């Protein structure tokens, strides 16, 4: 599943992954990324932000900032 293709640009440097992107998400994901950073961000980093949207008690949005990345180095 390519989540980047499901992102909707809602403002300059602001993207939304709707909660319908993955069954069971409780809230949408907001990503704060420029177009350039969006091209460079790993798909797995978006997946992690989407996984947060499943957590019990989450309210309104899962948020990912421009320094998002996948895993640890």
C-alpha cells in the first residue's frame, strides 16, 4: 500500500492522510512537509505516523513534523 499516493495537500507544507487510508485508523494524519521533503521522506515514516492513528485515546490527528524518519540510526 503506497500511502504517499493517498495524501491530500490541504495547505502549503501541510498534507493529510485520511483515516480511511487504512482500515481501523481513528483519526487522520497531518504531515508538515514541503513538496521537496515529501518526495524524499520514506514510505515507512508515513506508515509509522499512520500507525499512531490507531492508538487508543488519540484525539483529532496524528502529527508528523519535517524531521520525521523511519527507524533509528
